[in-house]
């Protein structure tokens, strides 16, 4: 009995935590979705009963088809050792395309593009969420309108400044606040529905079809705003590794989905009875005495929504970095117990700058909504395509079954994406530009790294003949162990040749050390390190990390002891090659991309910091390399 009670208590705690982290983005959509459709949108829908019923029907069935069916029922089953998200899906799809270079490149490009759309979405979400929450001040007291932008910027600055402190302390309050938020959404919705219960007829999908048959163009254009109701759906999949499938599903079906539907229908009922409330139906749904507390609660919910996106940006950046799509960056771990809680200063301050520029440029949530949607729907299309590959090649589904499901999801995704294309002149170009810039940087880094690796491999001497030469003409061997870091375990590291050439000595033990990042989240201690003993006291050591593991070479090299190689930390030196890159016009990428790559290469975090090497035991030996 006590065990059952304990399990229930643990499930409740995890579900509450998931409520605070996963559903912030989708949970704040009622702040602006209905308002955007009928009032302030770039293509406002005429306010009629038929149109309102059609919009509400579209919203509820978008929530069911996109979130409940696509993400909860299917996509969340495509986990990579328990982890979700676009990079995990990319790694999963890549595993089955390893032998097909053309297919692998296509999957890689799709995955990078999906990550870029996530970053673009991550810049707009904090801006629109916080701005739409603070705009409630204008309803409470119109005289406060000039304070909306300054207050929004202050809230955003505090949010980004607090990232380095870690989310554990603040995260303890996220769940209860979001529980209160969704409860408030439901109560406000019920109060609106009570005044006009007939609005519940819009639950019938007939009204969505009727809307399209009566006003097909208006209905199509309206999809560009309706999609705002499902922004944040990808968070259910991305955060699956933190909470597991069941707590996320429990929170979604048990509270979030009912609360969202009730609130949207309450807003619809209110607007049909009092058309003047269309300017901000969310706040006007509340009694006047509750307005200021609701603004504070909405701002807290918007901050939590933004926090989830920022945390997601750190997570995606770290995964992309370890999979080789971003240059090395400084990563701080903000929790001793939770490995996933990381802080990346460059990502944080870059994101903050972008968010603040968006707020100052667009000035209102209505204007920002025009930029919102392209990135989200683009990411949805890419997720469907990658998931289809996983369904067919990993789950063994037949082409007909896979094609039917992918076609269903793509019909919905492409319809939303196409409607958002109409927003491009009004601000939709912003996420596209952001996505193109990040896509170019990531692809340039990935291609540049491959070029450097190929050049180093082609120029390297083979290891076996070198060891034979060492055996035939032994150089002076000095006590101690030298570890040479190299991506090519079959070639002689440049640093080893330079050391032998200039110092005329070899260490007593020579370790050719290769670090590999794999396309799944974590490696176990058993598979972390492999060792191969070679002649003349040479050793090959390979250390493997999953894309969510924390690299720590001194810690993991201790595992070599059980495999027959004892490494004395005080008697071991790490030799690292430091390449100075020079752009050449002869081959490879265009010159301007090479210059970008060289700039990124120079700004990358040092290997010493990335792998937690003791700085006083590291020796860097430089060489020039033309690319």
C-alpha cells in the first residue's frame, strides 16, 4: 500500500513539474490567439457567428489533431533512448541512413533547418508572450500604455539575467503557478460559456467545414492566426527526456487541453455577446476586480513560457554542439544533481539581444503575431518528414501505412505553413531571415569541420609504419604518459610529430586518444571507454559520449585502469594540436564561407575547457592548415 502511495506521489510531483516546464508556451496562447484572429491581425476575420463558430472549431480540432494525435499519440513514441526533440529525431533518422550518403545529407539538412526554425521560434516566443501579458495594463488603465514597452524589457532582462543562477530554485514554483494559471483559464472560460452555452456547438467539426465552404479564402487566411493556438506543441516532445511520456500525457489530457478549450470557448461566447470586447477578449473575460491579479499571473505564466524556450535553446545548442553543428562554447552546469540543467552565456545573451530588438521593432503583440507562425509551422513540417522516415525505417511500417499517416499530418502542417506565408510581407520575413542566417552558420561549421578533418587525415602519416620505425630506431623515451588528442585514431597526430621533431623524445607511454560523440543521448560507463594495446607502449583509447553527456576526460580516463592502463594524473601530459587556418580559393566552400568558418573556429571554446583537462597538464602545438 505504501509503495503504491509513494508511486502516486512521485507521479503527481513529476506531472506537476512537467506542467510547469512543458506547457508554458501553449498555455499562454489564449492571451493573443482570438484577438489576433478577429481584431489586430494582418488579415482580420469579419466578426460573425458563423465565422466565430468556424474559428473555435478549427482551434479545438487543431489542438486535437496536431497536439493530441500527432505529437502525443505518435511523435512521442519516436524516442532516442528516452530523449525527444528535433536533434534527437535527427540522430535517430541518421542511424538508419548511415550507409546512404545522399539520404544522410538530406536528413542532416532537414534536421539543421528544423533546429534553425526552433531558434527563430525561441526568439519570438519570449517577446510575444511577455508583451501580450503586460498589454493587459492598457485594459486596466489606458493611461499606462507608455509603460508597456519599458516594463516588458525590464521583465525580459531580469529573466535572461537570472539564467546563470540555474532554474532549479525558480523551477520549484513553476508547477504550482501553471496549475493556478490553467485553473484560472478554465474558470474564466466557464464564466463566459455560462452566458452563452450555445457556443459549445462549435466542438462539432461540422462548423470548421462549414466555415471553409462558406468563406474558403477567409478560412484559409485565418489558419495563419489559428496556428497560434498550437505553438509550443513541440515542447511536449522536446522535454520528454526530462519527465517521460506518461506524466506529459497525463497533464495534457487531464488539465491543459480541457482548460485551453474552455478558455477559447469562453472568449468566443463573450465576443459574440459583446463585440466591443474583441480588442482583448482574454482580459475582458475577467471581472474588473480580478484584472490586476490576472495581469500579474499572466506575466508569470509568460515568463515561465519564455523560460521553457530559453532552456530548450540551451539544450538544443548543447546537442548541436556535440553532434558537430556548432562550434565549441562555454557550458556551465547549474545543478549538481541534474545533468540537463545547463547555462550557455553566448546563447543566453545573443537570445536576449534578439528578443529585445524584436520587442522594440514590433512594439505590440499584434504586430509580433505576424512574425509568429512561419518558424513554428516550418518546424512542424520538418518533424513530420523526419518522423515518417523513422516510422518506415526503424519501426518497420509499410510504405502505405507510413504514407497515409505522413500525408494526413503534412496536409495539416502544409495548410498552416501556407497560410503563414501570407504574413511574410508583414513580419513573417523576420524568422525566415533568422533561420537562413543560423542555417548558413551551422552548415558552414559542419562542412568546414569535415574539410579540416579530411585535410588532417590526408596529410597524416599512418600509425603502423610509424610504430615500426620507432621499434627499429628507438628515440629517447622519457618517464611519464603523453596523451595525444586526435580525431583520426589510425594516423600519427601532428602534435606527436612536432614534439618528436623539436624535443627529440617520446614518452614512456604514448596514448592516441580519440573522443567520439554518438547519435544517441547517453553512453553507459561500460561503453564509455575502449582500449587497444599496441607495440612499443603505444595505446589507442577511444572515449565515447552521447550528445547529452557531459564530457570530462580526466574522470573517464580513470576507467582505463580496469582495462590494463593505469594513468597517473600527476605524470600525464595532454598534447593538443592547435591549427591556424588559412583560406584557400582552390577547393571546397566558397571563400566567404571559409572566412566565416575561420572566424567561428577562432572563437570556439578551447579543448582544454570543453573536456575539463587540467590546464597545467596541457601542451598545445600549432601548425598552419590551408582549407
